[in-house]
C-alpha cells in the first residue's frame, strides 16, 4: 500500500510539472506572436515609405533622361549637315561624312547614349553611330536592329518622346544584347500618313541603372509597366514572366491608377508590393520586396523566443520522463519482449509460407489432398481445388527503380502485394508470392460457377494499378489467366501468366493482359532483304531510311509472340555488331566500339523504348561517319598547302599540277579546297609567291627579274602586275619604302 501511494504521488508530480511547463510555453508563444505582428506592421510601413521614395527617384531619372533625349533630337534636326541626310535621297559624300562626324561628336560628348539612328525613308538608309554594335550607313534590309522598323511603321501607337524600352544587338559579330530606352523624333506627317524622316536616340539602360545605384540592388525587384501594359524588369528591360496570379495582381494595380502598397504573393513568395500612380508617359513603377527581407531581424528575435520556449518544453518533458521512467521500466521490459517474440514468429511464418507457395507453383505432379492440408495448417487461405485464377504482376521501369532505390526493393514489393491483396480480398480469397526481381504472383480463388465477365476482373486490376501509382508511384503490368479448378494445372497456369506478361513489349507499360493459351501462329520468316538494305543505308549515311527499315522489320513481329520479336531484335544487334567490326577491320573508319553501344532487347521493356534506342544508335553512327569524312578533307587541304609551300618557285605549279600530284581530278580538288578554305588554289599560289617575293625584296639585292624567276614567274611584267594588284605598289616602290623604314 505504501509503495502504491508513493507511485501515485510521483505520477501526480509528473502531471503537475508537465502542466506548468505547458502554461509557460503557451504564455511565451502568445506574447511573442503579439509582439511579432505589432512590429511587423511598423516595419511594413517603413518599407513602403522607402520603396515609394526609390520609385519616385526612378521616375524622375527616366523623366530627366527623356528631356536629354528630346534636346539632343532637336539639335540633330537643326544641324545643317545632318538635315541633308534626313531629306536628301542621295546626299553628297562630303556632306555625309561631315554629318557622320557630327553624330559621332554627339555620341562622344554624351556617354549615356548607346546609339543614334538617322533614318531617311526616301533612300531607305539608316545613318548609325554607336558605342558598340552596328554603325555606319546601313540599308533597311541589312539592319541588325530588327525591332526599330515596326516601331517606325506604327509610330501612332507611341507617344512622342515617350521612352520605348527595347533589347538590341550589342555587336554585329556577337549574339550579345543590350537594353536601351529609345526616343522617337520625326517631322510633320503629310497626307500619306507616313514618316518623312526620323531620329532615334537610344539611351543605355545600364547608364540609368548606375544613377539609380542601390535602388536596383539587393533582393528587391523593380518593375516598369509601360503605356502598352508590358511588365519589364528595371535591371535589363526584359519582359518579366508572370504567372496567372501575378498577372491578375498587376492588372488590379494598373486599374487603380494611384499609389499605394499591398501584401500579396508575387512569384510564389509573400511580398510587399509598392506601386506608383501613372506618370506623364502613363508609366507605372512597381517594387516587390520579399516579406522575409522586411521581417528578417524581427524573425530572428522571434525564433530565438520560440527556441527558448522549445527548450523550456523539452526540459520539462525530460524531467517528467525521468521521473516516470522508474515506474515504467518493468512494464516496458515485458512489452519489448512480447514485441520481439511476435516479430520473430511473424517473420518466420511469412518466409515459410512464401517458400511453400513457390514450391507449389513449380511442381507438376503432387498429391492434391496432402498439399491442401499442408496449406491449411500454415494459414494459407488459397484453395486450388476450387475455381482460381493467377495474376502475374510485373513492375514497370524496374531498372530505374532498382538504380534509385536498391535497398528498398523488398519494401516496395511488399507494399505492392499488400495493396493487391487488400483490393482483391474485397471480393475473393487471395494470397501473394514474391517471385523474381520485378515479378509477383497473386493466387485468387474466384469461386466462379460459370465464365465471368472479363470487364469486372479488368476493373479490379485497374484499381490495383491506380492504387500503386497513387501511393508508391510505381506502375504495373498485369497478366490474368483464365479460370481453372484443376489443381494439376497450377504450374501450367503460372507459366502461361509469365509468358503472357512478356506481351508488355508490344502493348506498352501499364497493360492488363488476358492470358490465353497460345494458338498455332503463322510461320515467321526474318526479312533478310530489308536487313541488308538497312545496313546499306547506314553505311551510306541515310539514317532516316535505315530507321524506317528497322521499324518495318520490328513491326512484322507484332502479330507474333514475344520470342519471335526477341529473336529478330537479337539478330539485328548481331548484324550491326558484325558491321562495325568489319568497318574497323578494314581500317577505313575506326569508330571505337567502346563509344558506340549497340542496343540489346534485354535492356528494354517495350518495343517503343527499344526503337528509340536503335534510332539514337543510328544517329550516333552517322555522326561518326561524318566526322571521319571531315578529317579526310582536312588531310587533303594540308597536302595541297604542303605542295604549294614546297614548290611555289616552279613555273608550272597550277591546279592541274596539284591534282596530278595527288592523283585526283581537278574538279574534286578545286571544289573541296574552295569549300574548306573559301579560296581558290590559284589565289593561294599567288599569295605564297608574293610573300616570298616581299621577303627577297627586303633581304637581298637581287634584281626584280631574278626575284620574279625565283618565285615562279617567267614573265617580269606579269610579276609586276600581280605584285601591284596584291600589295598596291610596284616591287621597286615596295623595296624603297622598306629600306626607308629600316633607316
């Protein structure tokens, strides 16, 4: 009695300690929450005022830039030299040069300007000066800036001197781009309603961003909403991708036409969205600040407070646990011993049941009554003396599952068998067997007195597939045998179900297959002719034709059984292997068998998957062939250049001479050389001879006639003519200028 009273008192103290601990933790939680929301509101208002000031600075910067662009455009129109470019369809070259110099001076004195376009529609020319990118006199069809023409064509859609944000090419030799604000200035429009002339001033967005400085830094996001409703990033003027919710939010802000802020989700993150009213150009500015940035410091204090509460809670629970541990030690010991005994019994029983059922489906001759009694004693409910069906389950994409979760395969298979057993047991008596790596077998007593409607069984199997996909994300292919009441047909039905599951190769993953005994099928003959044409097409680089022939060969196996398709695919793999070995043995194309892996049917679950693999192999093979042929052309170019370098002094060196040395036709040699070097052999010969002549003129006292002879020219006058055409001066003038430079 005394011991019981002590234990009851300890239990009371434990309950009291836990209650006090929970009250303290609750008070800390409530107070920290109140403080958090109060100070968060204050920080939110401060952030709004700061963001609004930044947006106003941004608006003023854009307005100042607009004034500068407008002033510059008026100056350009008043410039007499430039006005000739605007209104004369064919201005004097000296006027053009003077005008281009003036444009360059404008660009030099105003570094914030990226480029200036002067456009004359009558001549169809753009006069461009630019910090980087395309510059000079450019016809409309050669203009790299493709977005300016639609703007000029639809000028009525843009306010005069309103900034037009655009992305233009940085360089005519590069794919890099830069962001600019474009300002349009054009003369009065006549009755034709077309532009007579125009000046476009492009101001670099990066320069404006430099002025804004810290306003565009950090995790905040500044957006422009222009007069056409486009939402652009202030950093690079690129359109901002918006989700449906973001687009709706922006639309609501535009409709309000007033400044303010809103706390909402933007880009999937809770944010403070500050916005301005439309400016003079009908632009609005929006600044999105992640809410976490506003409450960063406050959140740190809050989490510290919550951590203290959790520590208090943990300490209180630990104390309560330590106090009660003494009381529950004997009970816990007994409970653990019972769990161990139950687990050992369950595991041993499960293993024995699985082994017994595996042996049952493997043996053909057995005593039915003896085996039925044995199953009953082991708690196996399946009765093969009553109508039954077998369902063979195969895991789809098993190799991927095995690679990603090699240690959890048994767990996944156990889950699949539990799901299938649970669904089937609603109507039937069922047991499951774990078979090969990717296979399981369901033994189902259906108790069918007469042939059952297949659609009802199919519906049950679909439920199994859907449940496995929903809960464990695993697809299944299922083959179901016909009903049988003969115990000695169990092994045959198992083989039938297993063979039927192979039809997944034709039907695809997730199929439900009605396993029927194989009927005598028509004799299959492998199409040797198509195979030969496929190999010839591959060797000739006709990949699409080879793919079509491969598809035709495999499609002929679809009406047959899986072993036929397996034999056909294996035959094709062996033939391709022999083809590669023959090519390498001949030494014509060393492809490297380590790089080209021929697909094997054993690696693929479906015909479609295997076909894609063979198609990829054909493409890789074609790439190897093209690379080899390209290297042969490089060797030919090198040989031609070597002949020219070593025999340039021979007067008879020509295209015919080179072709005879290489034992090739002049047409082939000339065509390949021009394709690879963009130059003719004759031009290359003259270039090498002129270089050698320049060297002799500067380093020797030989006469012009001797130098002409030593460089392969038999006629001095012809040498003079070729030298002056290539260098721009005569040999004598070249020698004199070279000596003056040396002195």
